[in-house]
């Protein structure tokens, strides 16, 4: 068959067929009396093989080796193609992310686009000073897309830069809370801690709800920050976690202060006192933990705490008894 029919059957243009011939990839079986190229069925099959290999990303040089070299091993080349494809996907994904973030900034003109690009590049700089300046420049005149801010704060190892980024997050609105909370599921412990610290500084109901969810997080560091923040925000559901911190001796002074603040409400005071008394009654509790729990009772008003302190004033542990006596005297 002539080149025109081969082009129609294979979908490869006549020009490309002639190019393949010049490279030695496929040669017509013969020529007609008029000098036209004539292809056999085997030639057409080879053309389909060439196109199949090209669709995998092989260069024409590698296609020729694959078809003509009996010793050609495809495994190594396929591995290289996989690596190259992954690199291209990563680069395209990064570009797509950057374009989405620029679009989210709703630029009014190319000056806005260039300013946003410069800020995004600065946030990814190797220089902590450059990242710090970029975080501080996140104003209404030069907004940084919230996705970029959330990603930056989750990945920022420098505490000064992280503080500036959290300041920028606070100015970005409540929708950023959900983006930051994604870091709570990160495999790296330091990223999880950055996420909960950032949530702790975000105001609003969205951040508070996410912190409530974090009370059940498997990471104790996440639970601790969530409990202390919720206690400071007056959330009563943080009480069990705050009592746990006192027992564990981790941020126990802060936890006791948070319980004291929550106990301003009489109903909450009795509930908090009951929680402390229940933990004091645990048989496996060590003496230092009992002393910390007793100390926490000192600042809890109400009859439940008073009765517990009266009982504790006769405790065999002298430190516990003296603390309870001191508290009762303060109460008059």
C-alpha cells in the first residue's frame, strides 16, 4: 500500500512516516514503478509498535533500540520513564498549586499577580529572614493566599517566623482553621504540634470546634495544647483532659489555672471538684499526683471541694494533709 493509505490506517502523517524512514525506524518494503513508497502489512505493524512505544514516553532513539536490539532490556528504561514521569507530575502539580493560589488572591491586574508570586517565592525561601518579612507583609494590600499561609506555618521550623505566620493566619478569617487542622493528621509529630499551636491562636467557633475534636487525638501533645486552649476559652468539655495533665505532671500548673478559671461558674465548680476527687480516689495514683490534685482543689470554690478538702486534711500523706488544711483556713 502507498504512503497515503498507510497514513490513513495508522493515523501517522505522511510527513512523520518520511521522518521515521530518515531515522531508519521503518522502511517501505519497496517502490512502485513510479517510484512511490510501498508498504507491506509488516511495515504497518511496525508503525503501530513505534506509536505504542512513543505513547509511553520513549524517545525515537529508544524506540529504535527497543525494536531492533535483541539484547535490549526494557526494565531499566521503564524505571527511568517512571522517575521522569513522577518528576514531571510533581512539577506540574506545584505549578497548578501556585496558579490556584494566585487565583484565590483574586488579582485585579498583573501587578497583583507579580506581587503574589513574589510573596509565595519568599515564603519558600531558604532564608528565615526572607520568610519572616513575607509573613509580616501579608496585609490587605498584598494578601497571601490562605492555603499558602497554612502550608507555610505547618512546615516552618523557625519559632520567630512561625509566630509571624500565625499572626498572618489570624488576619485571614475563620476558613483558614480547616486548612491548618489538616496538619493534625500529619505523620510527623512536629507538624502536628505546629498545627495545634496555630489552631490555639485562631479565634472563632471553627477553631474551637476543631480543638474540641483534638481532645481525642492519639498524640498527647496535641491533646495537651487543645485542652489548655479550650480551658482558657471556657470550654467545660476540656475538664477531663485538664485533670489528666495534672495527674501526669505535664503543664499541671497551667491545667490547674485553667480549672480555676472554669470554676467561676458554681455548677462547673462542683463538676470540676468531683472530677478531681474521683481521680484522688484511684488506688494506683502515686503520691506526687495526689499532691498535685489536692493543690488543684485549693482554687476550686463550692461545697464539693470543701468536703473533699476536709477529708484530705486527715490524709496519711502529710503534704496532702497540710495542703488541705491550708486551703480550709483560706476559706475561713
